[in-house]
C-alpha cells in the first residue's frame, strides 16, 4: 500500500524563498563553500555526516538565510542536487535533517498521516526513547522519526561517486533508541518507526545497502522482534516550500 498525499493540506512555506547557489567545496563537516549571487561564501552544513557518499562540489544547492547577528555564516545549505547547475527542473535532496521532526509534526497536526495514525490531531512530543530524542504520541500510537542520508537509493552520476566510501556509522545507539521506545510504551500502544526522506526516494529495501547490509539487518531484525511498524515518508523541497508527497509501509524482508 502506498499513500499518495492528495489531501488539501497547504505545504510548509519557507519564510522567504530559498536561494540557489553552486557548491565549490565541502571545507569540513560543518562548512560548505558556495558560490551565490556572484560571491564565494562559507555556508553552514546542517548534517555533519557524509551525504550519500557523494562528491557534491560543482553541484547546485538551495540556501536559506540565517537570521540573527550571532550566526557565523550567512546561509544554511538546505538541499543539494544531482543535476548540473544549468539543468532546468532540478530535483532536490534535502539535507537539513533536524527539520524532519518539524515537518512531520505539521502534517500530523493537519491529518496528513491519517493512513498511519488515523484522524487524531492531539499530538504530544515526549522523550520516550532517550534524552536526545523527541518522539510523538498520537492517539494510540508512539511514533519515532529517523532521517537517514547515507544511502540515497538514487541513480547517482558516476562523476559524483567518491573513490573510497566512508564507513557505516555504528547502529548501537539507534538499537538502544528503538528498544527504549518499545519498553517505555504500554503494550496496547502501537509503536511506529517513520523513516523520513527529504526527497522523492524509491521504496527502501535492505538489499540496496550492499556492503552495509551487515549493519542494517540487526536493526531490522530488532524492530521486528519488538513488534515495531516500519513506514517510509517522502517529502519534496522547492525554492518556496516543502510538502509531504507520499508514505508507505515497509517490509524488513530482503
């Protein structure tokens, strides 16, 4: 079952349209050097991990302006693209993963995930699965959000693939998170793990993780043993807004 989001729910508009630029280099995990409006500018990178093992230099990006005088950089990189800068109709990959919970919360409040949690609109945010994680309680369901970016599931141009892939991060912390989520919830409460992608990603399959499968399979097996439901949600970004495009249940089988 795939749910295409056809409800009349307004997208989440940015306070002002995002600005397009071209990435010149990723200076370090926190900074990307971007050419924007004829200038070379250091911009904040909101994900410190690698982005799909991609070489993003030379590719277009979308930037939001950083408000306030205490910010060290004038822009934050919100999205990158596999397209060339001159290509029309670019497709964007959102990389501001800290915004995923906010996007999910908006659509929960407006009935956008009725296929998962029903029509309930009383949303509570609680720390059910650890000090650093905010989870949602919606009606009779506890919902945890994760937003991975390591394996994109897209056809990546050969020139963007890095020569040596970075190692897969440890899954121990995440295993503890989903275990705590189940143990902190009443037996009668459904527990849902919602994997969010800020781009139009094909349906997730463990097999696409290739050599990383050994790290992913224990997580899938643990979620099954705990009785956790797995769902995928795709959001799409443009210069003006972000919107929920579709969501679907996932199988943990190969």
